[in-house]
C-alpha cells in the first residue's frame, strides 16, 4: 500500500511537470491544487523557488503617433524556502519621458496560500505600489506582495505600451531558479522587418512560425507570428570571472532592420555594416558632432605648441581632454550636445561626449583616428553581426608607428594605450567616418597587469616580524591603486582600508611615488610590524611565508565550467619575501619548491624556498598570459 501511494504521488508530480508544457492558456488566479506540491527537479533541489511558468506576448497596435508595441508578461512562482521571499518584491522598468514614454497599462498580482485545506488569496494593495525615478528617462514601478511564506504561490501579470519600436522587448528563458515552462509569442506586422538575436548556452526552440491575420485600428494586415519556448530549464548558476551572466542566458531580442509601408519605398535602417556606418556618419550626435571643429581650431595651437610627432601630439590632446572633462558615470556612444564646445563649457559629460570630443580634436590635428564602438562587460558581448543596439559605449583608436593605440579619456589616471576595465570585452567596431568603412579590431591589453610585493623582514624573539614592504604596480594594478588612493578621503583612511583584511599588521612611514606620472612604475614603500602570523608550539615555530598575499579562498568552486574564465586582462603577481631569524633559531623543515605550467605556456605558477644561514628567501610568481580561458582549459587553470 505504501509503495502504491508513493507511486501515485510521483505520478501527480511528473504529470504536472509535463502538463505545464502542454497548456495552451495560462489564466490569472486559476491555481491548480497540484501547484502547491511542485518540487524543484534534479540538481536544483536546493533552489529557493520554482518558476512554474513564464509567458510573454509582444504585438503591435496603433497609437496617436503611429505604431506602438504591446508587451505582456505573466509569471507564476512557487516559494520553497525563506530565500525565495524576495520574489514578493517586483519591479518593472519603463523608458522615456513626456509624450514619448512607456506606460504600464495594468498590473495584477497576488499571493496564494493553503490554509486549513482551502486556498486563501492575498491581492496587491494600493499602498504596496511605488514609483522610483532612476533618471529623467528611466522609471521603476515597484510592487510588494503580502503574506509570502514557505509554500506560497505568487503571481504577476502586467501589460506595457511602448513607442520605442526600434528595439522590441526581448525575452530571457532562464534565470537563477528552475523554470518548468517558458514561452514568448511575437507578432510583427508585414510593414516591419526585424533582426532577431539569439544568445546563451541553451538552444531556444521555435515552436511556431506562421502568417496570421491582424488588425491595427482600421488597418487589416498580415503579421508574422513566431513562438519560442523551453521547458524544464535548470537554474543558471553564477561563476567567478565572467563578463555578465546575461551573455549565457538563452534569450532573444529584436532590432528594427527595415520598414515597407504601402506606397512608400523600402527603408533600410541597419541591414549591413556599411548601412550602419552611413547612418552613424550622418547622425548629428555622432558624425555631425565630430565634424564640428570650431572648438578644436581655437585650442589646438595652445595644446600642441608646435609638436610634430604623432604619438606625442595625440598624448597632449588626450591629456587636455582628460584634464578638462569629467565623466558623469554614464555610458553612451552618442554625444548629448550638438558640438564639442558645449561639452567643454559644461566641463563634464557621458563617455560619448568625452571620447567623441577627443576624436574631434584628433581629426583636426590630422591624426589618423577612429571611433570604436563597444559593448561594455556589464552590457554583454556583441554578437558580431550588424546590430547597432548591442553597443553602449565608444572609445578612440589612433594609428601611431603602424600600430593601433586605444584611448579612453573618461578617467584622468588612464594612460595612453589603456582602456577602462568595463571596456575590456575583447573586440570593438572601429569606424572610419571619413571613408565610410569599418572593421572589428582587438581591444585586448598589449601588456599584462603586474604587481610586485617585496618584503624584507626580521623575526625577533617575541615572534614579531619587523622590516620594510615595497609594492610596485603596473597596468591595471596601478590604475586600480590610483583610483583607490584618490577616491579615499585622506591617506589615513586609505591606510586603514589597506590594513582591514591584514590581521596583525601595523605600518608607518608610508610613501607613494609616481602617483601622477602614469608612464612610470607606481611604487609604495612602508615600515611594517607584523604580529599573529607566527605560531609557537613547544620548541617549534610555524611561519606562513606568503603572509597576507596567500590565497584564502578558491573562487573556482565547481568541478566543471560552462562559461569561459574571463579575467579581462592578463596579469602577473610576483612575491619576494626575505626573513632573517635570531641566531638561536634553526630551520627545521621547508615546503617543497614547485612549478606548474598550463599547456602551451598559457600560464604558470611557481614557488621556491631557499635557506641561507639564518635567512629564508621565498619567491612566488603567478603568471596568466591570457585574458580569457575556454571552458575546456578550466581543469588545468584551477590547479594553479
């Protein structure tokens, strides 16, 4: 009897999972009793919640100003434990302002609980709705559901009207919790041609592709109807050293390629790279902005002072822009004003304002220079084919001594040839606006980031270590250190932060050299006294030689890796520690020296221990010569 009962319960659960994939309609508030019995499947048994279904629709309508699109989303969750309570807080982002903005047409939400065998519904209340204006053109509508507890089912359904038809809202088919069923339905009128962009590690299944009849106001037309679906999608787990998790989520989004209205010519927006380049060249906030050279003419003589060498001229212009414009922390590949003069008068701007102003000055100086469109690491990897909306930033590339040299003027401490960490997404699209051509170029750093730690210490009879510490930084290590030093209120606070994770460290006579000389090695020196790093047991003293620089936690916790390991830039860390002991101390035992190399010399780790009289010398070097390692290189990498 017990066995039969168990099989019966399993049958309910399995049929329920399959049933979600077979459903054709999902009605708000219609909760099946078996929904409360849903369990996280397989490897996701520890999940905080299950997404029972997630269904979306995107279709067009006629608004006062022309075509708009309507986006609908209906999602239902089962909360499994307290970590899933955050699902009660939901937010919807809306773009635009004034008469051109997205509007939330309706929102239904509810919590469902089983109480004494009966389902109790708690609906969204008026005082649980909030609006947060993030910027002038982006607003969050926030909602909080009541009575969410372990075992609750929560549900949201809403509709948005959007005038921004160049990019339709996309759909993500995977999240950080398991999903039983997810579906996206898109109906596009025959007047529009869209490019669909798929991304992610799992394949999205197209379950329908057909022509249907549609009505738009008084217009009757044919629409292309596409349905995409996935079922039993596992939770997506984050991993260390990636660009953004969005790069690996199976998803689809849409960019307008062309329009073909009756009685009008076919209008192509972005079908090819040459077409996109022409559009950018003619855009008043990109090509038009760069070509307005009155400001450049007025200041160039004072900047260059007769200099003729290309790289020196570019450096002088680069420094002028960095010292006169401050980045407002916003990314853009467009300028926000009509000309560079307006940006310099304002003294600040977006990344587009700053780097396009730099390009304008370089062009006027007759230096071969190009705008390079990028997608930042948080924005995700560009798919590579002609799609303009996947870019969100711009830097500059000059040609000096037959080499590409990248410039990014958004940070005063950025030297020539270095671009910000967020821009390190491996490639960018360089545009020669003068000749109307473009090409993908590498944006990889040409030199490794390097950090050198040099300790010279003496161990006294109280087991305290005293001596000097010198640290040397180059590349991104130097850039990061300069940023920390300048953004801290004062040196006292900077040193307090420096000691925060270094138990037993006291320091004095701190000195930093070459803070403003970006082309030189950034050097720190200090006197140190270290306690709590030497342990005594009987007549033995134990000493951990790598001190504060030893690795305390393995960031690679998974046995297998689905995504590339992306460090953004190559790096090298060099540790040299010299310790002198009292005369009555003898070295009893040393760890073994070792060296480990990745295949094809793509990286290495070495550590050596040498005792000479009363002195111990420890050397350790980590050298990763690539910025990115493929998943099949993961097992070799985690042994370093």
